[in-house]
């Protein structure tokens, strides 16, 4: 991946103003946990998620998971289709089926151009039961 055109340390949460949530729907469930996955997060704190795209949703319990870093302990939980596109930003709250899943930690582009791994930080790799068609929402944390 190309180097960012600016110092990524200049881009903090305060750069991002008001924005609509990214919403979608789970289209496939996954049930796999990795202890040494080796995800490598891109430096960018944000990604445009476009209507109609399908991306993978993963969770990690690693506290230091952040842009430019990565994660080894992850669970792949689902794929979701974006129904209302928008800008997803590290630190956003991610909900599935109306329940808060966690906070957006970063993006891994290993599988591009097929899909992005959208990684969510939470206290545990365990998640509540999910169902295909559950609503997904990524919104600015208030």
C-alpha cells in the first residue's frame, strides 16, 4: 500500500465532524477465532464504505489495536452489506442487531479488492448470537 500523503499523526478524532452513520445488514456468519492472525491495520483512521459493498466484520480484545498496528487475537464473526454508505472512523461505535459490539479499531486490507476487514475492539472475543439479516450500524461515538 502506498505511503499516506501526509503525516498520519496529524489526523486525530477532532478532524472528523458531523456525519451520518454507515448502516447495513449481515449477509453471512463466520465462526473462527485466531490467536496469531497477523492483521496489519492501515495507517488511515477512516475509510469510505460504499453502498452495495460487502466487508468482513472482526473483533479483537487487544487493547493496543490501532491504525498502523495490528491484531493477532481476532474472531471473524460475519460479512455485512453496506446499505447506506458513509465514512467509518476509528473510535466509532459499532452495533449489530441493536446491541453495541464495540469500538472501531482499524482496517485491514489483506483481501482487497474483494473486501476490507473492519476490526472492532471489545473486552472479549465472545459475541452475542448473531443472525443473517441483523442490522449493522457504525456511528460517531457521542
